[in-house]
C-alpha cells in the first residue's frame, strides 16, 4: 500500500471531542475568543496558520491550567483583540508597540499596575507556550513594556506617596473560629441552618489545615480517613495536589477541629457517595442539591463575608490596603499569624501552609502582634 504524508491522513491540527466528564471540568467552562484567519490573524503573515492551529490545539485541554488562570487569560486575549479591532489592525502577530499602547490606554482608564502585570504574564504564556515564540521574541517582555510598568509604579508613588499594593486578606484567627463555633454548635446555637454548619466546617478545615480554599472546596469524601473518634478524634486528609507538590503528604485534623468535621459528616453525608464533594450546595433540609459539583468560589467568599458581618470582630481593623471583610483566604492567613505567635519558624509555616512565596507570607505576618512587639522592644528610653 502506498503511503501518504501524515498531514494528509491526520490533518495538521489535533482534533478530538470532549466526553461528558471532560466537558464538565471547570476549565472547559471558560469561554475563549474564537479567532479566525483574516479577522484577528493577519492572513499575509507566514506563520498565521501555524499560530492559529497552536491556539486551537491549546483550547482542547487548556494546558491543564486552573479555571481562574484561564479566565484571566481569556480576558487578556479578548481585551487585546478588542483594542486592535478598534484601531483597525490585526491582533496577531502582535508588536511590542501595540501592547505598549494598549497598556497605556488601560492605565489611563484606571486599571491598576497589578492588573497590567497580570495581562503581561498571560500574554507571555500565550506567546511562549501556545504559539511557541522564543523568549527573546516575546513582545510582552520587551524593554519598553517593562519600563512602562516601572514608570507607572514610580508615578503613583510620586503622586500619592504610596506604593501600589495588592489588597491583603484580613486574618480569621483562632478566637474567631471559636466565636463562630459557639454560634453554630450546640442546642442553644443561634444559627441552625445546614448552610451555617457547612460554613463552620469549611472555616475550621481551612484554618486547622492551612489549606487554600480552592483545594478545600474541591475535596471529595474519599479523601477523608477517620482514624479515631471518641474524646480525641483524628481525621487524616489525603491530598491529591498542591502548589508545591504533585504528591503532597496527608494532613491531620484532630480534637475539636475533627469533632466539627465528624459532626458535619454524620449530619449531612451519612448516605453520600464516596465520590461526592465534601462541600456542595446544600438546602435548608440538609440535602445536597448537586453533590457531584463543588461549591463555587463566590459561595466560599460569601460565607466568609457573612461571618465577618455576624461576628463583627473588634480586633480586626480593615484598612485601605486590605479587604473590608474576611475573604476565602482569611482562615489560612489567620492560621499563619497564630502559628507565628506560637513560636513556629518561617520555614515551618512555609511547609505547613504550602506557601510558594516567602515574601507573600511575610506580608501577612504584618498582622502579628508578636512582630509589632519586637519593634516596641527596640524603643528604649533615651530622654
């Protein structure tokens, strides 16, 4: 039999269809712009067809990236395409000058430097990983782009006297966990709806295990191993992934923290399937409406804001550089602050919380009274 070229049989681009399980993955729910040759891609550019195929191939599995990362990337590509369409030019190939002009317009429209830095990172991924440009040819990493972002930062400091900062999560600390538990657990509890007990369990696990909320909300029942009950209960949490390891070691929840989790399981998961998610949408009767789908990010954030409003903690003071209420990240931050005050080292905290950046952890430890007290010790009498 005479042979043919591979492209004649298989085509140049990878073609596949998603099965139902793959289609339900969160990353496949993110809507990306549909680029075409002659519309967004310059048909006269020799590599336009190759770039477009690379983009379409990327959309098949989305690089295995998380949904939040993909949403930012889709927004970045959509924004650049819209800017180019208004200017009457093709979006791809993209020049350093076009990105410079787009960033300048975004900054004039009030976008923060952090937002521009995110756009730069997502464009860099697109150029280097999707269309396979060498780093030296990545227009998003051009000298003028780097200089522009530095200039925006310097201008803001000169105008306001303040550096650009990400808003920090307010810490939800051990005393706050106890205050919430006191209002939810027991016969005299004020908040008896199943939703509130789910909130408490999520907060207890986030604080006690120092877990990122995104990992926790996706946890399935099969990842839990009840080691012991009784007066000193212990539950082992088998993790599937983390930001620092593809095979992270199990974590353990014990004593009062384990008691809350066990009561949650006994109340609401008695007849659940092991494949079900630990935290799903729950109704007023304690039934999970979609046990095969985890709670969304907004539900997590809403529960933390709700409890900040209910507790109204007098020992937490929002500033212009923090969020104005607890966020889904707050329990993990509070856990780190409490651990620091109990004498844990930075290296220990990095390991326990899977922190990827020492600098990020240190920013959150600003909230530590221990760190503040060290400064006071330096202020000896001199008059």
